[in-house]
C-alpha cells in the first residue's frame, strides 16, 4: 500500500517492474511532481534519513525535501519494486572545494544491464536517469555530461543554466556515517547555505521554478523572470499554487528571510537588484 501511495503521489501509471522503462518513468515523474525544499531546516524542524518520516512528509503530507529525503524516498521505492540500488556519497562543488564537499549530497546508482545514475537531490538536474559512462546526454533541450576523473570519481556536469554546475561521486557504497554527519551539519551550522537561505525548486521538462528567499524566479535556456515576494502570505500563496506545498507557515521565519535579502542585495535598491532584467 505504501508503494501504491508513492506512485500515486508522483503520478506514475506505467509498468511496475525492475526495468529501464520503469526506472525512467518513475524518475521523471518524481522529478516533475515533488519539489526540492529546505523549509524544515529554515523552520528549525529536525530532518533525518528515517524512511518512515520521509514517506510521511513527502507522500502523506505532500511536501518536498532536500537530497537526503528526495533520493532516500526514491531509493526506497526502487528497492520495493525490485531494483538493485546503491547509495553513494556525492560532493556538490567538489571541483572547487575539494574532498571537504563529500557527503553534502546523496546519489543513487541503479544496476541493470548497465549502471545508471538516479539523482533527484540537486533541485535542478537530470529529469531521467543516465548511464554511468563518459558522454553527453540530452533530455529535451537540456544537455548533461559525465566525466570520468583521474582520481576515480565521476563528475556530473549540469545543463547550461543548472545550479549546482558540478557534482562528484564514486561508484562504491556510501559511508553512511559521513552522510549522517553532513545531515547534522547542513541543518545546524551557520555556514550552511541551507541554514542561510530559504530554497524551494520545482523542475519542469525544460525550465526551473524557484523561490530563493523573497525571490520567485523562473529560469530557462532563454533567460529568467523574477518577482520579489513582499509578505509571508505571498510566499505561502506561491508555495501552494506553484509547488503544491500547503499548511506551512512562513511568518515565523519572515524576518530572517528579509534580513538575508538585505544582506545579499543591500537595503537601497534591494528590490530592483533582486529582480534585475528578465
């Protein structure tokens, strides 16, 4: 029954069997149905990797989550179907930050006739799984690339307007202790971008819709449009209408969001600079 509820949550209606067709369909459906979001971190609600809590949050309460939740739920569902799934440690921005980045991301590898990357934890990344092999992979107008690095890591290169630009992983089972430590750090440390910034993202086939702090933005290869949200009620309305997230109060963190907005953009002209040119 839980698997049926999950498939209903993401809107998947295809065959349920450990095949590439099923993997591709489920990955794409979750990518386009479940938002990436760090609302709990912003609100000070502890976030873990317990699958029952993740299921309740994303499936029952129809919320989203960050990488440990998004890929945690995807990995659980794929195993329930019968896929061979391996959790591996990822490192977003490892290219720039070195090995200190390892563990700040969870990646899934799914072994069929080939091994495939399944990753819905970047907020904006692949809409469908890609094979673990060097090359360029097109999904509609979006182009992704995998590079086999000399140190044994694979480097994922995101599409032209995707963020983050790169993420590394290695084809070996995750150090779960490292992941657990990063989960704690990223939701508590003042240095964590998840603590600093409200972030909500919804992938579309060829674009991305985001709320970052007070700024609602739609991005595509042709440009972006931005709108500054001027009250907690405006953020809540956008969460409901554009991301399907309801029953989350922004008022307790509204001042924090405003303070961060001023910190990033400055007080004078903050609205104009945040919106910029579409």
